[in-house]
């Protein structure tokens, strides 16, 4: 006869499996690592109504970070307990890359590989490939359900540009729908092959830094032309925001939108000419590719 503790465990695990299969609001989400990115995601999920505040738990050894989650009405704990591991439906691994294997090992030990297939693991740890994650999870019946997500820092303001790659089992279980529902709440997410994640890093992962430099340079130009610093920076930032919104909402090619602003013999074409002489396009293309190559190098270390 199974013990009362075993029966209770099996009940929790079965309930977890059913919730995840339904893809409903009732799914239990666990953040392992309660840093700024995890906080932004958790708050975004709840604010958008794709997760209930009572169903979100964070685990982090930092009392301060746990208190932040508790202040949002969520549960928090210093470590993963057996009960937390069994009840969780979606495990979002939000720790530094060197600790990912420790997190996976903890779950393997607490619930056993038999029940790992009932959990969806979503890793936002930089540099850890899908193959590495699958290897960490090991020989799981039906294959491990794991999704690798590459978000970017505008996630902190609910405007991430992210990409995801899925294991074979995650594809079969249509786990992309669960991850898309969650991450669409804090921006946009696209599914790509894992071999393209480094290219995603080059465009959107590192991309915010390029755009910050553009805003800074435009503001400096404004100051050089006589504008107060605060006015110049506000105008530059709003111009980037507005231009991006035009691209997204009109669906037009950026070149077409650029041409619409560039009248013959006017100020804009004079400015565009200077940018072309400076090799601006090539510099951005080279930056994206350099970041992609560096990402590949780091994943091999």
C-alpha cells in the first residue's frame, strides 16, 4: 500500500500535469532565481492576466529578493522544497548560467525522472543551449519538455523582444503556446531553431545597447545644435519610439518609411548622406554579426 505521503505526492504531480495540459490560468509558475528579469516577467504575467498572483512562486537565497516577490503578493522561499517541486507546472530557470545544472539536478532528485516529463522547463539563462538543457534533464520518458528563451532587458518595462527554441517533446506537447501566451504579455516572442538563437542575440539580445547609443548620439547632436540636454534626449528617445511604432503598426519596409521623410534637396537627405558616408548601415550589420559570433564562442566555453 502506498503511504499517505506518496499518495499526496502523486496527487500533486497528477494535478500539475492536468493544469499544464489545459494551459489555463490555474497553472503554477515557479521562478528559480528572483532577480530583476524574473520580477519583471512575474509582474507582467500577473498584470496581463495570464497568471494569477497566488499561482506564482519565486525561489532565491536572497531574503531581499524574496521580500520583493512577497510585496507583489506572490509566494517566495529561500530554496526549492519537495512540495514546491511537485506542485509546479512551469519552471522558469532564471539563474546565472553556472547554476542551471544545479537547478535541474534539484528537480531530478526531488521528483525523479519519471515525473520530470510532467513539468515544463523554461530557461532564460544566457549561453545554455537547448541540447545542454536536454542533457541536464537526462533520459526522460517521452523526452524532456524544455524551452530556451532569449529575452532582452526592455522586458523590465514590458517591451521585450524575445525568441524561443523548443525540444522535440515540447513541440509535441505544443508548449510553445504556453510560453507564447506568457511572453506576449511582456512584449513579443518568436519561435526559431536553436541554431538561430545566437543570431537573435545579435539583433535583439544585444540590440538595446545599439539603440541606446543611437539615442545618446542624437541627443549629443541636439546639444551641439543648441538644445538643452533634457529636451534633446527626450526628443531623441521619442523619435526612436515613434519610428519603431511606425514600422510595427504600418507593416511597411523601413526603407519606404525613410523615403517618405526624405524630400528632394531637404534636410533629411543631407543627414542621410552623412550617415551613409560614415558607413552606418554596415556598422550596424557588422555589430549584429559580431554579437552572433561571440555568442557562439561563449556557448562552447
